[in-house]
C-alpha cells in the first residue's frame, strides 16, 4: 500500500518586547545574570497578579495579520495547568478556546516545486517558562525567561512533504524578522518547532486516528530529518500490522532516529479554564486599532518578491534572493532608485548585487551604481587592482613622491598620468587620485 | 469615661487631632488589651509592637512586607513576603500601622475559623462558640476592641459572616473596587478585600482609603469610593428595600428570623418602602459556588510547591486538600462542560436575578435586605466534620460574590445563646446593593445604626476587662 504523510506544525516564537508578558520585568534575558530579571509576578509568589503587556498583543496581531488571520474582537486568556519546576505558578497563561488570531493561510512550495496553501488554525498569545540547568546531581532554575511573551502559531495538518515544512518554517522566520517582532534565532530558542506527524493510505480522506508529536528539536535540519525518519518508521509499523497511538517523541541526532518521550497514558490533562485574574481581551480597547497596526506593518517578504518580479522584471529566483532580508531588499531598492537617475536598470543592479555578493554593511547603494557605471565604461573598477596600480606608480617615481611630500602637490597629476598611460586610460583619474593621496599622506 | 479602645476609627482620628491622646498612648492601650484578651480568643497570629500610627489588624492572607504572612497555613509558616499588598501601601499612606496579622481559616477556606492550621479563633461573645470565617481573627479583634479596624477578604461571605457572628460591621465591596494585588487568593474571580469596623461610617472611610485603580490588578477598576457622610440622612425617605423570599425559607433559625424581621420593621419606621422580591436562582448558587471555588483553588494552589518559598505540600490541611481535589476533578477533560461550564452559566443567572431586582426601569429596589447567616455562632467543633453543613452557612452570602455586588453586615440585635450561662449572641443584618453602589448600602446601614445603636454593645468579656482596667487606674483611663 502507498502511504502519504499528514503533518501539522506548531511554531513558538519569543517576542522581543521590552518587558515581559504579564509584568514589567525586562524580557531581555539572554546571557543575563540568572534571576535578576524577576519580580513577584514572574516568580509566582503568593498574591501576585498578571497584567497584560499591550506591545506583545500588538505583535501577535501583526503576526496574525501577516498570515491572513482574522483578529478576534474578543478573546480570552486561559490557564494551562501542569506541574514543572520551571513553571512557577503551576500554570501557564495561554489561550485555548478564544485565541486572538484565527483562520489564516500561507503559501509554501513543495518538493516538486508545487504551490501548497497551508491553513493556519490560530496565532495565540502566551508566556514562556523559566530555564532549568541540570548539572552534577543538582538542577538550577533561572526565572529570567519566565513570563517572556510567546506567540504560538498552529497550522491545520496540511503539509504532505518535508520541503513544505522547511519552506513554511523558513518563511515564518523571515516574517518574524521582517516584522521586527523577534530575532527568531533557532539556536537561542527564540523560535521553536513542534510537528504532529502521522501517515494514511493514499486516497483516504479522513485524518489518521493517531498522531505523533515531535518535540524539543532545535534546528530546521533536525526537524526535517526527524519527520523523514518518523514517516518511514510509521509506514514500516503499519505495514507490519502494528497499531500506532498518540505519543510524544524526540530526536536523537547521534542515532539519527526518533525516540519515545511520553506515551498517551502519560499525556497531561491541562485542565484549561478562563484566567480569572485577567479581563476579556477586547481589541477595540487597545490604544491602537487593528487598521493602524496593519498600516504600520512593512511590506511582507513574499509581497516584495512578487513586486520585484512584476514591476522590476526580475526572475523569481532573483526576487526571492533580494527579498531574503528586509535590509537587503531596502538596499536593492535604494540602488535601483540611484540607478534610475543614471540609466542603470533594475536587472543590472540585481545581477551585480547577487553576482558580486555585495556586502550591504560596508558598501553604499550609490556606490553599486558607480561601480556598474565604471565597469560598463570598460574602466578598471576592482579596488585591489587600482590599489596595486597606485602602489606601482609610487614605487616607480620616487622623485615625484619626494617632491609631493615637500609640498609640491601638483606632481600628483604626473603620477596619475603615468597610471593612465600604463593602463591605456582604463582608470577613473579621480579614483586614482583618491588612492594616491591616501597613500602619500 | 470609656477606654480609648472602644472609640471608632472616625472618633479616634478626631481625638488625636484634638490631642486628647497621642498615637503612642493609643498603640499602648491596644497592645495592652491584646496582651490580656488575645490569649483567650486567638484573634492574632502575629503582633507588631508599634508606637506610631493608627493600628489596623490585617487578615493573614494579605501580604505585609517583612512581616510573616501565613494565610493560616503551616505551608507558609516561614514565609516573609518581599512586598506589600496594594491595600497595605494605601493604608500606610493614611498613617495606619499594622498592629498584627489576624487568624483565619487556612487559605481563607472555611466558615468558622476552625480551619486555621494554628488554632481556632474564639467568639468574644461566648468563648465556646466559633467566630465564623474565614476572616475569623479580623472580626473577633474588632468585637473585642483589639484594633481600631481590620481588613478581611470575602470570597463567599468571609467578611460578612464572621462580622455578623461577632456583632461588628463588615463590608464586602463590589468586585474590582479594591485591588487584590498581594491578597493570597482563594478564588480569584470572587475574592475581594474589605474592612471590618466598629461603625458603618468607619467602613466607608476605610473603603475610601483602599479603593481605586491599581496598575497591578487588571480587574481593579478606576473607581475610587469617596467617603461623604455629610450626604447621609437619618431617614430613608421612600428608599425601596427588597426582601427576597428565598432568604427566609427552610434552614433559617426562627430566632434569627425574628431579629431580622424586627430590623426590617425598623427600616420601615425610617420611611423605607419594603417590598417582597424573588431571586429565583438563589437555590442553585451554593452548588455553582462549590464548583467554581474549588476549580480556581485547584489552580491557585499550584504554586505552593515548596520550591521557591514555603514548605512542602504535606503541610496542607484537610479542607484545602478537599478543594484541590474537587476542583481538579471538575476541570478535568470530559467533565469541564458538566461542571465548570454549567456552574459558570448558573453564575450568570444569579447575576441576572440581581440585575432584574435592581433594574430601575422595571421598578426595581434600591437595596436588598436579609440575614447574613442562617444561625448565630455555633459551638466550636459542631460542624467541623461535616463540610456540607459548614458550606450551608454561606447560603445567604455567596450570591453577592457570584454577582460581584457589594454587601454589608451590621449588628441588628441578639438571639439567646443555646449554651447555658451565656446570655446572647449577635445577629447581623445583610444589605446588598447594585454593582458600584456601596454608597446606598452604607447610607441605609448608617441610618439603621444611628436609630438602633446596636453597634455600641460590647461582649461581657471585653467590658469585664475594661471595668477591671478602670478600677486599677482609679477611673483615670481614657481621656
């Protein structure tokens, strides 16, 4: 029998707001002295109460809007009750029945290059836990991370191959960075993936009656490997006539295989109920409207990429590359603007930036155009080569150098002339002058 | 002249202003009385020896920075809070000092004071009787004049019921009127801090001090109560008083009933219009309450794991464990809809009962009046092994918490004691008001109090100490 995978993803992203989700402690915990960013609220002391950080709510709405979700006019926080030493209150404040953003979608590309629409069930707001460190028989708890805002984005089980999963995760990471809501660094745990994986016979419409949750996997690569392995494991089991059940599994990178973490019997009953310490969340009570949040959002990467293709006639591959980060896209657009005035077209600019691997941190967009111009005039534009020519001119004309240093600065014209002569006029005299002056200083 | 500890809060402030005595003398007088009477009634778990400020007794479920706060539980017997509850900060601004932390049922779970993990509080009117609870020590301390006023917390009657059983004034404000930040919660959606005082006026003044917005409690509204007694009149001038028939049925002690009926007559004499009303869902309130409360308790108690503060869970008492288990069950997957969700619906119906009764467009009443407790104080140990019987003593008070409305209990007479040799036990009158309308219930309470003066009655235990005092001092006490 042929089987097809059924995969759903849950993505947690830690927001980079100034303060925590339900108190005023700094949310910037990375690398800080343990337990210095804490207060009665995030330590779960008796009598402490949560208070909603509106900046986090705005970020969650941004994410929801970018994923084409509907923003619920009214939503509620609920308590997810379970015991773990890193969870000081004994419950996590989360959303369950009434999430903030519901019903979105995102287009991804599959393993055969096909477009697949992934439905987003929800994007909801919650809080992070503290961090445990185990060493030599003791466990230490750092509550600096306790209460840092998290947004959880849950898809419907719409993925059918791991290329889609990878593309989806990459797109979300890109989105979070574009929106500026998170650094979305997997290694630091800013962004965490969980996958629900099951398989069904090709042609079956209903969802399988089990699913395996893959958890605690901290890289895209490992997640893809774990899902691939899990699909093979499940198909093999079903072919042997085994019955699969609900369970949680982890990834062992050394053995390249998944392993059982928690079976169905050990599953938590989180006893969700409405958080009595917080009022209902009414979006119209925020200081800003959903419309103004929408307006404040940057152009999304996939919209930018589409525009680059349609308006600037780039290839899809070029457009995708140049919209990779907001900074690169902005650099490119600046350069295109500068190019317009000097009759350098967008495609030339795109090709130059991609082929020359232009470092946008050190080069200015206008310099890209200058270089393109010199190149098209057949001039030598390579910085190292120009440098070499200038050095040669200095070494070959010691008397001129001496005269220059004594104050006869006009001799520099003769030096430029010697370089022009040597190269057959293929240098920009102003550029050579700059380099010579620099060297003779 | 009376001992200065018999003065009300407003009288005390006035006397200090007029330099009739100093703050130091005031504190000395109270501390002396505490030393004599507290060992008999156990109203304090911890006593703070101050010489400045006006003394207030604080329920031990309310956090006081640097002062051990146990919530009446062994699990917190070593817990010294690093911060003050918002109400404490607000009182400190008013030159109030904490004279002690008062005994209470463990984590406010109980209606008699006997669930305190340390010792039961005893009723100053009869040492064989309970004080009611859970704010047992806060009520007993005021009845015995061991503090000028106290703070309690009321989740299902925990201020009003002990105030009633101890013959003092107890006010549960509208939910959201007073910040809960720093109150160790029992059921977060119902808990509310309020004053226990020697007069209605005092309750209004303390409410003025402790109410108003708090950025640390998201459910606390920007709705400060303003103390304006000058607007209060001795007559009620046609004010409409509703008498819910459901509060006078089976289970109400006939002796208590007689006292309440007498009080209603008095309100009529004060020119109130008395009308019978119905709160049809009252009969389901208790059942809903005992689903919602344990559910929230089961979650709120999760943090008491002994990791960051406090001791291990083996230190929890029976009633606390009972509620944790009931609530854990009620919230379990598969049971949620049958229990918690249904109880939440009943809660809405109870709330609507009150909205209808108070609806001005439908000729609604201004206040609702009835008993606080179906009986007067019962014997220590009488109901402790029968939780259901204990729960029934909250039957007239829990609806106000479910609906979030304010309620006050004030002394309205006495019923003969059942134990031999003791004369009488206090009965409390409950006045319930519209959401955010503490003003009207206080005004009605004030008119009644001025016309009856029940609040000036003192337990024999206390007057005996006072007369001994004045004999020793050759009648030079006081001012």
